[in-house]
C-alpha cells in the first residue's frame, strides 16, 4: 500500500500579509521556519523516521521539506510538477486589492471557478499535473511526504479521488498542516486524513 503525506509549506511573510504568492518564489521567514520545524517533528512522531521527502521547487516548500529531511537523514527530492499554480497578474496583491480591481473575477475565484485573468493556472491543468506527479510516487514502501502548496495539494487530491477540479468538497488547509492519502492494492486512492497538525 502506498501512503502519501501531503504537507503544505509553512507561512511566509506574504501569507501573513494576505498577499497572493502563486508562482512567486517567496522565502520562509523566521516564524515560518520555526513552524516547519515543529510540524516536521510531529510528522516524524506520527509516521516514523523511514520516510521519503519530495518537494515543490519553490523555496518556501523546499525550506519546509529540509526541516523534515534533516530529521530523517534523507535528501529532498525536488519535482517541478509539484509547484504551485500561477495566480497571474494577481501575484503580489492582497485579496482586498484584487477584489476592488477585479470584483467579478475575484467572486469567481471564491466560488472555485477559474477567473478570466492573464496568467491564471487553470484548475483542470493544475489538477492533472499534480495528480500525475502524485501517482508517479506510488509503490514506495516508505511513507512519502510531499511538500507543496495549498491549491496544488487540493487540486492534486481531487484528481487522485477522481473528482472534478472545481469541486469545493475539500476545505482550506492551514499552513504546515498535512493530509494523508493511501492507494490500496486495487489501485484506488483513499483520503484518510485532511488538515492534520496545523501548529
């Protein structure tokens, strides 16, 4: 049986300020680094030290992953397909700024739809990309911890569970929290836990 622990990276300064990051490569600050250390310890306590650690290429995910990798003495494997979706022209802006300038498109995003803005990563595309990357991790006897991003994790999970990428069935996961999905011998994927930890 395959076990994937899908861990959202810790908070950045942009997260704290309510700014949309998307493909922007924003580092963790001291608070986020400490949050990652605490969460990494919780993951080892829950799943043991015999782990594989795979990360999005963005620095906020890699820095979170490194805190876990140091505890279990394995390298961080970086996979580009696990990166966050692009938020296009909204990147760097706050939700309040976006809602003032693009009220209809912001409302569409809040409903789980793709807004019609330049550079936006379409839900179907991101879901297929991340879902394919997660499926490719199947077969390892060790639990695999995948460090990625809120939207990427949600959309990848929807793909694994064969749900439409616009589904709102999965709620918000706090920074540094994780979800667990397993693949049975039949090949079916099962969501075991959602939004654990959240230190």
